[in-house]
C-alpha cells in the first residue's frame, strides 16, 4: 500500500477484525457450554425425578410393577400414564435387562429405542454423555441413573434428549455472526480510515505548505509550528530550521553572483574602452589588429554574460521590476524583425514576420519583451543551418496573445526539451560546436522569467532535424493597478 494512511487503515482493520473474531469465538464457546449444560440439567432432572417417583411410590407401599398375561414384568398403568408426560426419551429397565417402560418418544423411534435400551442396561457411569444413533443420527445427550429404594427388580432409568435444540441455538449464533461480521469489518475499515485520516491530516498540511514554500520564491516563509511539542511539532520545527539554512545559503549564493557580476562590470567597461581606443590607433600591423578585434569580441561576450547573470541574480532577489507601458506589440515584432534581418542574412536564412492587421495594445515592459523575442530569434538563427527559414508570428489565440518564433533548424531531442529553460543548460550539439554557436545557456532562462513576470508562459515544440517553435503566451488585459494615463 502506497500511503501511510492506507497502511494504518489496514492495520486498524486487521486489529479490530482479530478482536471481533476472538470475541465471537469466546461467545461461541461460552454459548456452546451453556447450551449443553442446560440440556444436561434437563435430562438429569428428568432421570432423578423418575427415580424419585418410583422410590416414592414404592416407599408408600404402592405397587410399582405388574405382570402381564405371559408373566413378564411391566410398570403399573398409573405410573406409565404419569411418566408418559415426559417429552424426552425415557427408558426404565429391569435388573435382568428387560425394558419396563419407554416414553412415547422412545416407543415411536425403534432405532433410538434399541440403542438407548442397550445403554440403559450396560452403562455404569452416572455422568451425562453423548451418543450418536447409528446409522444416521440423531445425536443425543443421555444420562443413566440406577433406581435405588424402589425394590430389587428395578434396574436403571435413562433420560435422553436430542442435541439438535442446543446446536440450533449455536447455528443461529453463527448465522448472526455471518450477517454482522461484514458490517463490523466495514465499520472497522471506515473508522480506521477516518482515524488515520485525522492523524495524518497535519502531515498533509505540512506537505502542502512545504511545497508552496519551496515551489515559489517564498523561502522566507515558515511553517506554523503547533504549540504542543509532539512529533508533528518537532517535524515542523526541524523543517523550519532546514528552510532557514536553505534560505541563508541561497541568499549567500545570490549575493555572491550579484556582487561578482557587479564587481566585474567596471573592469570590463574599462577594458572595452581600452581595446576600442587601441583599435583606432592608425597604422596598426594587421596581426595586432586581428588580436585586438578578437579581444573586443570576447570582452563584449563577457559583458553580455555578466549583464545576464546580474539580471538573474536580481530576479532571484525579487529586485528586477518591470517597467510596464501600453505598447502595440506589432511595433516590437517589427523592430525585432529588422534586427533579425541583420543576423539572418549573413547566416543564409530567410526571415519573415506575420502580424495581425489590428493593433495589439497591451501593458508590457517594452525592452524586456524585445529582449525575449531577440533571444528566441538569435537561437533560431544560431541553430538553423544555411538555407533554412525563420518565422516570427504574432496572433490572438483564445483571448491570449501568442508570439511564436519558429525555425526549420536542427531541433531539440525530446529528452532535452524539459531542460531547455534551465540555467546554463545547452544541448550537446550546441556545446560541441562552440565556434559559430557560442553561448552560455542563459538566454532561455531569461525568456522564461520575462514571460512569467508578465503573467504569461513560454512553451517549446520541436522535432529533431525538422525545426523548433517557441511560443510565448501573454494575457490580454493590462495588469490591474496599471495607470493607463502614464502610458506612452
Ligand atoms: N531554436 C533552437 N533550435 C535548436 N536548439 C535550440 C533552440 N533554441 C535553444 N536551443 C537549445 O537550447 C539550449 C539553451 O538555449 P539558450 O538560449 O538558453 O542558450 P544558448 O543559446 O546556448 O546560449 P545564450 O542564449 O546564453 O547565449 C541551446 O544551447 C540549444 O541547445
Ligand atoms: Mg540563446
């Protein structure tokens, strides 16, 4: 079972089921014993009463036995009539073995009669016992009592009753179990799952909270720690400590990146100024000029990288505000297309832009959106071999603005797609050919931030060898709180 809740429920249900089963077994054994004791009491008292009656009549000087025509002894008619009222099997034997009386039950059932008569004659024990009448039952409880004080001729009295009455009760009990046990199980399951749910609800809350804290940029937030210092309280406190440490190391890292980028900016500017001045020196030998140009290119690349790092560090610290103004996005697309021409032409690519006829006015940070489109366009040019095609498209899609940069280039492997927006991530194909495909792997990370900071999103679709399309979607409405009056 995948969840602790499921396991707890299973344990609880099992424990309760075992308890119920043990309880049911105890009740069954007790009922069994009680039912048989009751039966034994009944037949014992029947036998004792019969012995008592016989002895009573004999002591009072009455006649107990009479002879029939053939001279065989039998119980006198008055006694027979009295004893016939006994509802169970009742047999009285002569000391010499002959049956002197058999109750109506016994007379009616010849099989039982014969076997019981034999028991009455032979049994030496006066404790109740069980006999199963052959061949097919029934099972009877019987007790044999010697007749004492009623003359020399009377032998023993046997009383017997079927166990069916007692076992019927037990069968009813089992039937009740069969009906109620499934309900018991169901209730055990429901109660178990409720208890487990209740016990684990705070854990779920902690999971949700931790996810919220670590998902967004809210590492400064902390979990609410319950006052009781129970296990969950300690867990929350421990997680809080951990997040504190995380926050400290994250911000140290950010501050380091921000400080380092900042510190690098000034020397890079000085360096660039120096190289630019040196390059303009007249009559430079060609090899020195080439070296200086190469140095300038590298310095420019480094400046760009440092700028990007600084931006990302500020984004992480929440210090990269957008300067929104109302802009017609078609203008930005046109500007980007013009710049793109300068890149596409030397790369041997055709570039076109498709925009709607009506203005698409929306409140955005003009320079950031331009940066976003330029990054995508630079990628498209960089990763498309000569002869390919790059298309810029601005359209309205389902109440949202969609800006697409599509190329017919080398594409991105499906397994790489989830990583393209990661910082410093570059596909192996991009890494190996550093000559014409230089880059740090930060362009798309910036694009993603710009799109999300505008309340939008960025998606990529690609097929290796066929081309790639990046689509940026922005909400149409201006963010609430924007002062339309100050717009350009
Ligand atoms: N249009 C594209 N076609 C094919 N692969 C692309 C495309 N755009 C991006 N990629 C892949 O995604 C990686 C990350 O792109 P990203 O723009 O973040 O970095 P970069 O272009 O390599 O460097 P930077 O933009 O920082 O100069 C690229 O290295 C490349 O492997
Ligand atoms: Mg790039």
